[in-house]
C-alpha cells in the first residue's frame, strides 16, 4: 500500500523536533551535529535569534499580499541584491527550480525580442538545476529524466568543465550557457576560475547569455557572497535559492538590464514569490551574510575544517580519497560507499549528505563555531573508523 506521503524519497529513520545553531535534536532526545543544514538551506543554523525575531515581527504585521500591489519588503531585498551584485533587476521565486524556469524563459524571450530566436542552451554533465520539466531537461542526469519524456527540447549536454567541448559546441546560434560555478549534487566539483573566464569570453564572442546556478554554492558558502566572485567575471543571469531564505522557502533570479529586456508586464509572475514574510527574512539573511567580516570568517572556518578533513583522509585511506570544495561547501570523495559513510555518521551523531561521484557533502551553517567543527571532525573520524572496520 502506498504511504500517505508520496514515496519519492529514500528517507533515513530520523525525525527532528527542534534545532539550535548547528545542532538538531531527534524525537528520542538524541542530538546530531548538522553538517547538511537542510542541504545548504539553514545558512545561519537553526533558530538563529535574529531570524526568529524578524520572522516573528513580520508575521505579526503582514504575511502575504499579491504582486498586483507594491511590496516594500520585496523592493528592499531586490535593492540590496542589485547593490551587492552584477545584477540590475531581481525576480523572487519560492525555490531553485522556479528560478531555473525563469532563467530559461528569460533566455528564450531575450532572443525572441532580439529577432534572433535562438533556443540552444548548453549545460553540463553532473549538473543539477531542479525537478521541473525544464530543469530536468537542463540537468539531464539519467535517473531524473527517465520516464518523464518527451523532454523539453533545447538543451545540449557537454562533459563537465571541458573547455574544448564548449568551444566546439558554442556558435552564434547558442542562446545561453548554464553552469554551477561549484557543482553541488554532482559531487562538490569546483569549476576552475580560468574555465569560468573562458566561458565568459566564449559567450561574449557569440552573444550567448551566461547563466550561473548559484542555488547551492551562493549566499556566502564559498567565502564570497557568490562563488563566481572568486573568478572576477560576472554572468548575465543568476539563479539563487536555498541559503537566501535561511530556511524559509525563497529563491531569486538576478539579471542584467540587457538580459531581462524581454521580461515586460505580463510575461511572468508568481502568487507567492516575493511575499513580505519571505523577503523580510531574506533581507536579514543577506544583511548578515554579505558583511565582509562574516565572509572572511566563512573562509577561515572553511580552511580550518578542510585542514582537519585532509588529516582524516590521511588517517582513513580505505574510506576517503580526497577533500573537495571551497569555503564551507566541502565534500569528501569516498573510497568506501558514500551512503555507508553517511549511515555511520548517523550512528556517530553527525549528519552529512550524499552526492553523486561517491561524495559526502559537508554544508554546515556558515556561522558554525570552531568547537563544533572540531566535534564534527571527531564524529567523522568515528564514522570512518566504523566503516573501515565494517
Ligand atoms: C537545490 C538546487 C536546485 C533546485 O532548488 P529547489 O529549491 O530544490 O527547487 C537548483 N540548482 C541547484 C544547484 C541546486 O542545488
């Protein structure tokens, strides 16, 4: 008999009643150190006092109004993002998937308006852009698309970060190139800065729009507000979600004025997107994370965590192969089966998240205290020892 909840997830037998900072408490009272953070969502940990305050105050005032009215909280967050990034304009969504949908629509509309109806979007193996029909066609991982055809046409998949393949595939008929500067689901794979620069050059030469999916790697996780900032180049369109809401469902598409030229009145919309509650929370999250001192701390904590992970790899060569990532978007490529390591983590009281390419992801709260990093390393050591003996 089918379960009351549609059975699309292979869930761990863990249920949590509350959280504080980097820690979650399960129904049986056991505490877990959370290195998943709701898959990079709880960017400031659980129940951050400033976020609890802002959501409580806003909830007492106004939750929702339609986008047929001005929404000052939305205007304020949009102005902050425009001020902090390459973007001239922002549309708010409720998820990363919806951001992907708009990025694709914006691209198609751009070329229609230009009188040059290009539709081909180049994407990469191992990428993840969401679960809508457009997003799975963009992602193209076999297990996500099987049985859901006919797929939305217009996507060309290339090998990951293969510059020669892009050079061969991109033409003056290419509408856009869509890439995660750091692949999340694909196994914490960082696109080298010269590759991002090379992509920008190829897009400039052909007129193709460059779209970054920073849904997982953005909002401070890499040690910059957005991961592409390390490369010094900027996209035309960027998808954001996950961390920006700190746990409240919120996403955004950021764009240059030029890329957004087709998006006029009536061309797109959302009932919930940009609601006062979500935008009030998003503004507080953004205000905290965009601070230079906060971002420097993310880099420092990331380096500290990474150093400990390197010694774990050295101590457990039969379990771990290498450390990947940047800042606090880290991965351990496993020799053992990654899901066995995740399960051993549960037994040791630490939550990690499996990714493709036999990787476990470590995506802690960006404000994780140093002592929790040290505890995490001890628990991961215990998990690796258990897997090594098992
Ligand atoms: C999670 C994710 C998405 C999809 O976001 P949802 O909020 O789950 O719809 C898209 N792109 C990347 C890189 C992601 O990590």
